[in-house]
């Protein structure tokens, strides 16, 4: 494929990762390009892990599957704001993750947000304007052109701003509003408690009461009180203290991944029953697995893509206080996580080149299928309908599962029994 040299054009060698296909006998029907979402997800990592087999089964084994690293991620124009891992770690330790974590968190968030923007401007300016979603969409077109399969793309995208599966509201995303992302986590959390009391033999938390509402209030009270009395499970101050941030991070992980519910329930029971061994089960939930290919993958890439994508002409900084207030009235559980993002849009020094400025309305040659989960805590179902409204002939497939997206990979409405 002939391409004109773009910014940062260099002669490079690339490693291709090949996953052996399952032994399906049906003739090939084409190629599907897959984006793992995020933003900040690596397609190469997705294909190197257990998702590869699930994706192949889900697509019937009759398509070649292509996963790629979008710009800013992994090996594609990597975006980094720090010169070494220790500097990044120091920043992450300093930056509060939740606005309600302390009375001083707001000021600390504003300060660390400004510091991150300064670090990115110093160390990431060479690539920052080149990693926006607009360019990634154009890269997808180049992949399709290279395949020479008729010029149409078969695309399966997860999470941010993409179809098919796990949708964000594109108008909110490109205006720096995250309110629509937190319309469902409270309901999803309620489902966790309902599943627990319905399957007490598999849920340690049910030992305390078989009333879902009572369990819910116990845990919400725990979230509040642990701010003032963190739970110490061992001698290491870095890894053995369960405070507000650790607990809220564990909750975030659990509602996103229902397969962790029995472990999560046991950890919560340990906190409420002062059982150190049980309580420590929460800690692994807060530690995302280390990337097997790119150890630093997805950290600043997420910020670089997300904040650069928002055109400054669409960013209403005077509305930030109202956005924060709306976040807090929308979700009891997750509002203080998303409220920490608001200052980042204000301070971010870069604007993505090639950003899309349209209205997200189009008629595609073939209709688009949007997939949304009724109880998806991160990319809730209304976002799928909002996205579908702009594409003539598109439809929404609703599934009743918990967790984030990918109903065909998680074909269950998870309860503690299986």
C-alpha cells in the first residue's frame, strides 16, 4: 500500500503476532477489524490473551480477525508524559483518584492535573496531536484499503465512541461531558447485592443478612467510614492498607467484571467482619494485570487520546461546576471518580489534529448494529440508543448481562451460582 510520509515518518521494523486459528471448516467470509476500546486498549495485547479464542468463537470462525494498536497505544506512535517508570509511579501515588477521598482531594486533584498537563507538554508534545480518534478512524480505512475486500469495513469495536459493543455517547464524549457514563453503576451494584442474597451458598457477604437493601447500606456505610479508619491487613504501607481509594477501586473492578463477584463479596465480608485474610482478597482487584507486551501501555495514552479529542470550541469551561453537580446527582457510587476528570479537560495543552467536528448523523451503506447492556456500569444502554439515533437504519441489540460490553464473550447474566 502506497502512503505519503506523515509526521514522524521513519523506517521501522514491526513484529506481527499471529494466533493459530481454531479448526473451523467453513469457508472464509471476510475480515473483521477489532478495536479493544478504552481509549488506550491494545489490539495486540487483546489477541495475545484469552480474548482471542472468544472473539474467534463469537464470529463463527469464518472471518480473519485483525487487531491493531491505535495511535498512542503500545507500538503505534507511543504517547508518554514521563521519562521513566519511577517518575510515573510517583505521580500516580500523589494524584487522588476520587474526589471524596478526603477534604483536601479537590485541591490536590487540581494541582496534580496541572502537573500532568505540564509533564505531557514537556515530554509528549512530539506525538500528542497525532493520536486522536479522528486519525484512528482514517487508519482503519487504510487497513480496509490494504485488505482489498471490496472497500467496506467489517468492524467490531468495544467501549469509547465506537460501534458495535459497549457504547459511549459520542456527543458527550466530544464535548468533555462524562455524565452519561454513570447512569447505570448504582443499578449494577444493586444487582450484585441481589445476586448475593439469591445465592448465599456462594456469597460470603450473605452471612451478614439475606436482605439486599440492608447489605447495600452496610457497604455504603463502610465506604464512608473507611475514609477515616482505613483497614490495615499487614506490615507494608504500600500494599497492605485498604483505604477509601482501594475500596472504591475494587468496587469499580467488580461491577465491571462479574466473574470477580464471589472474590469481591468475600473481601467485603472480611472488612465488615474484621477478618484480615478475607479482606486482603480485595487488593488484587485493584491491581490491573501487567501488560505482557508493553508494560506502560494505556496509562498516558488514555489521557492523551481522551482529552485531546475534545475540540476546544466545544469545551464550555464555565459549565464545569454544573457538570460536577450533575455527576453527583446521577450516581451515588461513581460520581467522585468521574468528577476528577473535569479539571483535566480545562488544563490539557493539546488538540488532536483531524478531529471530527460533525454531528454524528449519517446513512451508511449497510445498517449499523449497536449493542448495549441493560446493566452495563461503564457504557450504559442509553448511550447505544443515543448513538443509534444519528445513523439511519441502525438498530440496538439490548442484552441483560452485567459487566462492560461484549455480551457474546460473557453470555450470561452473572449470579453467584455461575
